[in-house]
């Protein structure tokens, strides 16, 4: 069993592979992890395991009415869990993996506890969290709700660390700011939160027919 805080990039290739395989099994068993992404450190668990999802809400002291997003391994996984129209597909292919959360109408295999009608989907530009996403992972910042968004392990509240099973330390997050959140409904795109990718860049890509 590895230590609670794992400096994953300090491990050689073979050791890293063993640790990641161990963590995948732990995730399937309902364990809770913190892992760095391209934007922030997030708390993750198997989003298809409702008991694990409840633990996330409890650890963060988060209102159950606030939905969670999910992290997937690659863009090919998105259609398993959400409905993707032509506009969404173009944005996905142009910007993902990357620091964007795209909200789409969800399919019924995502529990309503995670999110009801729509689901936020992330595919971070960070290989470790994507490697661990053998199932959809919850992705929500590793803080008490309303607290500081951590961009490195040292910024994570000790109470949060105490209540999870493993912390995967990737060092400082690449972008170190939240993802940009957009919602796709029919042929319209709505900005929910501007973050690492300017909304103007997304709109320009569409208007200039770059995607």
C-alpha cells in the first residue's frame, strides 16, 4: 500500500504504473482520492458509485443540490454519458483535453445524485487523472465549499486531506486557475464561468470557422 500522499512524478516508470494500477482498484472499491489536474486539485471518486459520491458531498460540506462534474479518460468516452450534438462535437475536438468544462444533457447512467438533467464534463490536460479515469470520476475542487481553490498540495485544507484515502501530488497545476465552464443547449452556447480559456476565444473559434 502506498503512502497517503504520493508524489507520483518522483516515481520511476515501473513503480508509477504499479501505484496507478493499485489506485484504480481502490477507486473501483469506493475510495476517495485527491489528484492534481491541469487547473486545480480536485476530489475524485467513482461517479457511478452513489455511496462514494455521498462521501464527496460530506467531505466538502457541499449542498446536495449543487451538481458535480465528471472527469473522463478521453473524448471518445463523452457519448457514453452525455448527448453530443454537432456544435458540442466541434468544441470538444478543438479544445479537449484542456481547461474547459462542457455542460451537456446527461444520459441516465449518470446518477441523479451527481447531476440531474445536465452534466459538466472535463477531460483535463493532465495524464495522471485521465489514467485514473477508468470510470467517470467526480471532479470538484479539493476544498470545503466556498474555500480556496488549491493549485498544489500545500494549499489543500488539512481537514480535507484527513478525510480522503489518497492524495496524488503532481506538483503545481499547469494552469492554476479554474476551468472555463460552458453549457451547450441545442445550437446555443452559454458561458457559466470564465476561467483558464477566455470565452472570447471559444466564440472566435466558432465564428471564424476554425472548428
